[in-house]
C-alpha cells in the first residue's frame, strides 16, 4: 500500500538536493484524511511492515503526534504509530483481542537520534507476537506484543495529526508504505537518504582517442573514386512498356552494274 498515492499527496514541494535525495511533500497546511475502506478495503494483513522516510520541522520535533493512525467511525483508535517528541519515543498501538489496546514503546538513546531535523527512515515489522523497530535501516529493538484484533475499516485513516487536538503537523514526507511481508522492514535499504550508507556512484570516462584521417596518395587522387563492382547481379526485371513509333525514313534506290 503506497499511502501517499492513496491519499493523493502529489504536490511536490521539495526539490532534489542531489541524486540520492528524492522529492518530498511538505505537510501541515491541511488534514490528510481518507476513508479507511478506500485505502485498506480488505483491512490490514495479520503481519505487515510499515516503512516511511520523513523529516521533522522546527515546530514538530517536540510535538506528541500520530505519524499514521486508523480509527473507527466512533473515533476509537484501531492502529497507530505515535511519535512522542517530549519523551523521544516511538510507540506502536493496536486494538487488542482481549483488551482495548496493546502497545509497544521504543525508547533508548538510539531512538533519540530520530528527533532532530534530518531525514530518517522508520521501519516497523509487525508480527503476531512482536514488533521490531528499524531506524535508518538498523535494527533497534524487538518488543513482545499481546494478541491484536482485526481493524474496523468503517472509519478513517489519517497522516500527521497532533495527539490531543488532531491539528495537522508540519513535517516533510518522502515516502510511506505498508508491505504485506513483515520482513520487508528488515531488508529495506537507506539509499534514499542523503546521508545513507550506499556508496556514491562515480562515473569516469576515458578521454577520447584521436584517430587521424588517412591522406590519399597522389596516384589515388588521380584515379578518383572507384566503383564497387563486387555486388552480385540482381533478378531480371519485367519487360518494359512498348515504345513510341520512330520517324519515317528516306526512300533508298539501289542500282546494279553488269560487267561483260
């Protein structure tokens, strides 16, 4: 699921810094909301991977907000990814099978690095009994989680809203995907980050080789261009059309001499 495509987020407001940096959109001016059944008509898979590349802005790095959330028609959260700027934590929440909600909170010094104003990639591998966090393609932590319930698709899905009043959050978004394979978060690369680990591609070209044009000899210049007569004969053509009648000739009188 390409969430940027489903949400019709197509206005490219950012520009490429170099070939390693993709274009991005700047959010925060208006809510980014869609009907859940239009985005996930069959609901979410039992196991999946959530991957996004984004950057905080000055006003959002200390906010407490939902990067992504699904809630039902009564406003009850079904699943969400929360970024707690004050406590520098990433929290995964889901509706529980035997309780109202289950969650996994990732909070350690490595997670602190997320809350600066640089580009970062978050990957969450959601499996039946655990949730794993990958930050900038590095495994940070795997936490257990209790049984989850299927989401109710009769509601809405939102990107980037503040926790307490649902105000749109200012941040730059490059990519947001959900994969049906939970292992995709593990194999994701960070080549789309400007400071990613992928080596820069350097293309070098050899200098052009100068090949002198041969000068014809005096004999070749006198001889001139030669016809190429090595071609095989072609097929015999069709008989042409009858020509015009010729001019009438003069009458000739012949005489004979007899010798006795």
